[in-house]
C-alpha cells in the first residue's frame, strides 16, 4: 500500500474513532510523513480539547536520597551505599528543602530518590504526612514504582499494602518514573534489577485500584526499536482500559552524559523523533486525556513545536531538578517564562494541579485557527 493510501486509511480510523492497531502504530513511528502526522495528531488534540489552551503546573523535583542498589545503566544520579557522595536527608530536612519552591507557588512536589534499603517504611509515610501538615496546598507526588517495590521488600508488606498505607498518610498520586520502555528485552539490557514490564504495570494497576492517579512515562532513544515502543504504547493503553487511572502520557529522550550506557549510545535522540513519538502517542493512546510536551527534556523550542504535534500540556516548572543535571543536561525556566513560551506557541496558558484541575487562567484564549481538521 502506498504512503498516501496508508495515511488515508489511518486518517479515516482516527476520524471515526476506530482504535489503531500495532501495524498502524509501527507505521506512524517509522514511515508516516512527519508533517502529516502532526496535522492528524493536532486534529485529534483539538477534538478532545477544543479551546486553544495549554496547561502547566508549578512544581519542583527535589531529592531525598541518591542511594540506590538497582544499577540502571542509563542513570548518572545514583550512588551505592557507602559511596563518599551518597546522601540521605532526614525527613525534616527534606521538608525544609521544599519551602523555597512552595514560596514561589509550587503546588506539586515530585520527590526523586532511589531504592535505599536502609530506609524504613515509616520514613516515607512521615514524609507524606509531613508534607500534608506543613504544606496543605501541595500535592505529594512521590515514589516511582520501583521505590514502592523497595518499601515492600524492606517492610515485608505487599506493594498493595504499602500503597494503602501511603494512601492513608495522604498521598493520592504516583509519578510514572521508572517505566523506561515497557518491553522486557529492553529492560533486561538497561535495568535488569527492576524486573520486567509487568513489575511497573502491576504497581500502577494496584495504585489505580486503590484510587490513585498516576502518569505514564516513556524514556526512549537508547537500545529500543519501534517495535518495543509499540509494546509500551499498548501496555499502557491496555492498563488505562482497566481503570482509567493515568492522567497523562509523558515521553522524554535518554540523556547519555556520565552514564554507563553512554558507551553504547553516544548521542541524543533528536527533535524529529520526539515529535514523531508525541504525534503517534496522541493517536494511539485514545483513552488518555492528556499528552505532555516537554520544554525541559527536549529544549524550549522543541517543546513549543510539540504543542502542535498533539500535546495539550507543557509539564511543570521544575524549580529544582538534579537527576538530568547529573548527565550534564541542564534546562531552567520559571512560571513567567512558561507562560511566555505557551503564548508564543499560539495558546493561552492555564495553570493546573497534579490532577489536571484548572487553578488559574491568565488570558482570554486566542482566536482559534481557521480549522483544525486534517
């Protein structure tokens, strides 16, 4: 079948809300004309979110520890127990470190750390309770799936029981970190101690069953093929069918600097691949409300273009971030600059919370384009 014929067949599916299959997904990732993919993804985005608005959240990503025993080959952040650069902050110090961001208006805090088996479950519960008590307007968006697994191992509880205790302490969202690529052949090569795709999916499934909302992420641009990306898309789409617990899909490219994997992946994935993944995601993930474009991981200009490739959200301000910084990749912004970047892209900025509830509209929306139909 010719390119035009395949594009037209997929276009008809999208317009008729017929779910795309694996062959369609693979074609979008490898063969679809990039501009045509963006046009179709933008059509679907505006069908879901007709207003020319883009959301963002004021947030920060501090760290409570850099001690980790999982040895992911893509990570430049972690240190083994006993390393001279290893650290773990007491609960009160972690809470103190959040204060500057809260003073700047942060409503979400995403704590990043590692699998530190010296920490008891009460440490994590105290951090959630302490956040809710000291900063009642802040959502504690804590702990990746592998960190929850680590808590279960140390405490002797199941991951479901750990999630239940976190829920009782006041947490109701979970970040999507640690998904990387949800395809076992890739995970065995880049993060074999994390287990297969089912480990990540099971934690998020249990979280959704207990009333948590979470994000679905993807870190691409290393040892995966498009076939592995299709596996990832279908895994999260299938889980979303079960409970609808994902708020958004958030892809970012692997940053190789200072990582063991840099010897095999000496360069960054480029903007074209990022836009292709965004556009494909919008069309494949028909049960996801939101697709996030990233000024942070891909650069501000690429993030802006991503808003025209199916994305309706611009992520967070990331007032503090150290994990990517350890790879030598540093990108900074402010809430005011995020609003400018969104306006420059032709949209009205809208501040949201972790649950994608609107907190504030800053401008009347700009006039809609003449048409969004492909």
